[in-house]
C-alpha cells in the first residue's frame, strides 16, 4: 500500500515569534506533522543526528553557525531529506550558496509564509518552491550565461530505468500515489525518484520535466 503518513517537518529559526508562527502553520495542515523546532544550528544538528525527517526548513541568519552549514551537514546525514530556505536574504550570493549546499527551495520572509504548507507539499513532491524575486534572479542569471555547453547538458542516459519508468507513468497522467501503486513501491520512493529526476534534468516542476524529457528523447 502507498505511504499515506503525514510529511514530517523540522525547522531551525532563531526568532521565537517567527518560529511559533511557522509551527502553527505546519500543525494546521493535516498532511504535515511538526517534528521539531530549534533556535540554533547546534540544537537542530544534535536532534538531526538521532532523528529522521522528510523536510527541513532553514533560516540562514542563525546566531551560532551559518544556515548554509546546516544544509550541508543535513544533506550528509539525511540525503533523502529535502531542505528549504526561509530567510530575509534575497541576494544572489546567499541564494546560489543555498542551492549549492543542497537546498531545493528558497523562500523569502515577505509575508507569504501563509502559503508555507503548500510550498512544503510541493517540495516533498519533488518541486523547488521559490519566491518570485528569487526565481527572477535565477532566470536573469541563466539568460546572462547563455546556453550550457553540450557536454554539460543532461541526457537520456542520466536517468535510471526506474526514474524513466516513473516519468513515463507521470506523462501518462498518473498521480504519484497511482504510480506508487502500479510500481509496488512507497509513495515516498516515487517522490524521491521525482526529486532525482528534477535534479538530473535541471527543472523545477512536472511540466518542465516532461518537456525536457521529450526534447532529450527520454519520452516519445
């Protein structure tokens, strides 16, 4: 049977008011489970070494250690955990640093935290939620760099057979839960495959993944 357990979420945020607000948003969504809230990097990492979690929310401006270090360490400890930044820093240096460290999403604290539950669900499903300002910066940077060299472009051989099977079923209109049932695997396994597909194809959502796969000849 597909896994229907709530998505577990941990966070590290040094501002008590913000941390409390984020916790309330998470607890209010039935499909999410609030697992842990920390105020420092040390507190979060000590807990993280002993516990597994599906999604980690990280503030970059922590008092004891950079949030980027937290993301890197968590990626080493729990590769299956998806990390997303929640910060006031919208500059390119922090943005690129976060993605290079292993973050899959980047949201600014600009009053849109009420949509946090939706962003977490998207992240866990393999998406890369970004504030519009961040998305525009990436687009401008990508346009400025021009097309990637041919030897750096993703190819059909970059996807494993299982990832190709997942993508093929999604292209046929099956939901992630239906894909899991047809393949006889957990929903979380399908979501992990989708995250890998997005990373390998360098895309951020299902429509982009299907388009890129067809362009590369992965899907016909």
